[in-house]
C-alpha cells in the first residue's frame, strides 16, 4: 500500500505540472461542488479557500485505484485520463481515497494534493492511520470519502507540506451528486 500511496502522490504532482492544456476547453461555467476552507501558515501564500468545480469520480485510469476521487479547480479537468488546464500557474489537484477490506490496503484513508499558486507548487499528504515513515501525518477522524453517497467530508483534516513540514488544516464538504 505504501507504493500505491506514493503513486497517488506522484500522479497528482505530475498531472498538474506536465500535462498539456486543451485548446478546445469548454469555457462554460460549471457548478461549484464545494469549498474547502484552509488554515495554517501556508495560507499566507495559498489563500484561505479552494473551490472545487471539477471532479473525476471514477479515477482508476488516473490514479490506479477504484477507491479514489480527484478534485479539481475551475480551470482544470481530466479528459480521457489526461489532465487539461487553462492556467498552469494557479490551480490544484487533490486525490482523495478511502479504502475498504476488499482493497487489501495498509491504510484506510489518504490525501495527496498539489496546489500551484503563482507558478509555485506546494504538495501535501496524509494517511490514516499514520505510519512510521516520512510524511506520516494522520488525516484525522473527520475526513471521509463516500463514493456511494458521492460525498467527501473534510472536518479538521490535517495534511503536511512534503517540503517544509508545515501543517494545513482542511474543512468543507464536497457533494458531487
């Protein structure tokens, strides 16, 4: 499972950075699926909210697991398993997953996310339960991904910046019914 988590982490980072943007991006505005409130020292750079407008609910081809969902900003979509963005200088990709017994995973829940602000990339991770390796921050008991109900809850959810060790707290509900 440690390998799967690292794959999710790498995928979210590289999808945002190296994918090609599409020239035929649908410029119609989409409905907001939810807003994630942020708190912590990195908000001085990142801001206090992330607005989720796009989602890849069946993210197997993108992340390698059926248990994941990919949350995206208004300028970023996934089409045919490829990330498309109209603004590579500002955006985010959040890969969330909650595993069950059928997954045979070493962890119950994970988050791997990359936020790009003014061209600078910030990567965060967590896993529940935390393990004794690097980036061992527990997501917290208030975080859940329910693919059946199409609901993702961040309630005092803790992620760690993989470069600086700064903690970021996430609060919000993403309802993609």
